[in-house]
C-alpha cells in the first residue's frame, strides 16, 4: 500500500484520482484545496487529513516523516506519491513541491503551460531522484490503441486525412473562473484540447507544421501537418457551435474523429482510464516528462500564433461566427 497526498481536492477531476487511488489498493493520507466542498472524500478515504491552507499541508507532511505511524489514519511516515489536480498555472509549482517532499508526482493534464517548464522539472527529478508522471489517458483507450495499430501497419508513405471536432459547452461561469483566464488556463486549446493533441501525435507522429486559422475566447481551429496525417481541428466551448443533430438530442457535448471520411468512435470507454493510468504508473510504465513534451509544445505554439483566418485547408466549423461575449453579455 502506497501513501498519497492530493493537491487540489475540490475540482471536477479530483474524484477520478481518489477512485484510482482506492481501486489500486492505496491510501490517501492528506488532501488540500482552498475550497472546502470536498465531502466526496468520505466516499473513498474518510480518515484522510484535509487542509485549506498550504502551509498546514506542508507541516503535516513534514510531521509524517518524523512519526513512525499516524495514530489517526494509520499512515506510515513515508509519502510515496503526490497527485496534482490544481488549476493549470499551478501545476509546475505543485509538482516541484511534491518532488521536494520526497514523492513521485502524478499530474493532471496539461502537465505545465510552457515547454521550458519541462526542462526545469527534469533537473529537479535528477536532484531528488523522483519521477513526474502525466495523465495521458487517451493512449490507454482501446479505440485509440486500435487506431494506432492501424496507422502503424499502413504503408510507410501513407498520409491520412483527419478531422477532429470537439465541442464541450460551458456556461457563463467559465469566463469568470480561472479557466477563462488564458494566463492561468492556457486558453481553449490547452484547457480542453491538450490530451487530443497528445493522442494525435502519439498515433500519427511528430508535428511538421502548426497553423492556426481561428483563435478566440471560446474556440480554436487550425491545421496540423504530422508525419502520417493532415489534421484539421476545431475545438469550442460555445454551445452555439454544436451540430443541429446534437442540439436536437439535447446534448451539450460533441466529439468526432474522422479519418479518411470514416468516423473513429471513442465516445465510450473513459470510465476506468484514470485507474488504468495509475496501474501503469505503479508498474513502472507511466508517461513521464518527455512523453508530455509534444502536446505542450503544440498548445504553446497555438497560444502565441497569429491566426491566419479562413485560408488554406481549414476545418469547416472554423467558418462559424463568434457570437457569444466572454461574459455572456
């Protein structure tokens, strides 16, 4: 049984990490968040120590080192892993904290906001002897694994035509939260798209050209020229961009991956991907800093690119009008 600390316990993704820790037979000793709406912890680790002040979490972890056993929850003095589920702009700092606390770190996507943050974290890995792992769950999805096999077995000179469309509707709250602040979230491409870019480069190879056609507060569209594919993509958080059939069905999310005119279905099968990611990490097969680099470089380049407008080979949805104000006005 390994001991975990969870940094960022009140957000949407944190319960998936709690479940993964529980399902892999491990123990959550300590959790932290500035918000205290964390009753979900009781469903997994009711004896977990919880803190809303970072200094108290640090003090607690230091005390663990000097106590044979914690009398309240039975934890040994060793912190094995720190799981990071905080806002994107805090990942780098919290990963550093976990490493210097003597733990391996498991971090949600995006690992960091800038490629050079990865280089700095590699140095801290060397200093501490600990590892950083990123949750790149689409690499473990059965449909994506099958897609990669199909691409790998194709003729070496085959270049696939791919369209990626992902629309996940967000309300007005989004623009008031840290997610609506590009300095904190990295913008739409980083916040909702980084794991898709990782999947695309894992399946189709490295980026040769990265073109941005449209980029705004609620969408991004562009073209990626990869080693084995020409990819047009469109990502949006605006429900107005949903296809009519999705609206008619009352859906607020639309996900489509078309290759050579054929739909690659991967809407299902996400339930256990975090647990499977943890199992891989425990078995020494987790995705480390270098595996995360490609997608971080892509979203960084998209963030600072000058949109070219509707020129060249652009995604059909790129022509949709931008009608929703960032604050819903």
